C-alpha cells in the first residue's frame, strides 16, 4: 500500500474502529472492557506470561467482536430505516451494495476468528501445562521401597485413595 493509501484509509480505523490497533475506542466504556478482561483472567486463571497474554488477546478480540457486531447491526438498521419491509431493504442492499456488505462481513468474521483462535491456543497451552504438571507429580511420588528381607506394612496414596501396601519380597542372599 502506498503512503497516500495508508493516509486515506487511516480515518477508517478511527471512524468505525474495526481495523484499529486500539482496543477501547473513544466513546466506548473503558471500565466495561477492564471488567471483561478481569473476568476472563478470573475464569481462565492463567499461570504464566504466555497464558496471561492469550487471555488478554481473548479480551481484546472479544471486545472487537462485540464492536463489529454492533457496527453490523447499526449498518443493517440504517439500511432498513424507514422501509416498509426491513428484510427486503436489507436484501436489496446485498444486491445493490455487495462490496459494503462483504466488507462488514469480513470485519465480523476476522474478529470472530481471532477471538476463537486465542481461546483454542489458550486451551492447548493449558492442557499441555496440566499434562506436564501431572507427569511431574507422578514422577515425584515416592515409592514404598522396604527392605526385601521382611514383610512391611505401609500406606500409599494413589490418585487421592489410600492403599494398604504389603511387601513380602525376600532379599536373595548374596
């Protein structure tokens, strides 16, 4: 894109906010965004920087998705404004203004895809972490190794259950 093209399209980001890198646009409720972000952190309970970053991406992309859906609704309401049959007016817009209709659809779809991609990535990362933690926990468990010359009684925890362990192995003379 040329420098002039970038300058020409720059106001679009400010006008509708669908392509802006800014998360909360002027006129939007910053406190509501912070509450959304905080709630997502509480829900997903990120354990490290990578997980926190993905939760932040979920919040930002969720906010953008909600904005895109509001813009889409406003766009369709404007098309149907004053029409006797709003559905017919919107259908006519699909035929008469396909590029405008496609553009709004692209914005909504991009926000939707980014939101769900961040959720999938967080889920994958957390699953990998849980598996690694479980493997560490399993490897860290101590086994009841008793002298092999006499029977030994002991208790061992296995997945939250207490098991009675009796070792009757005898040591071979050596």
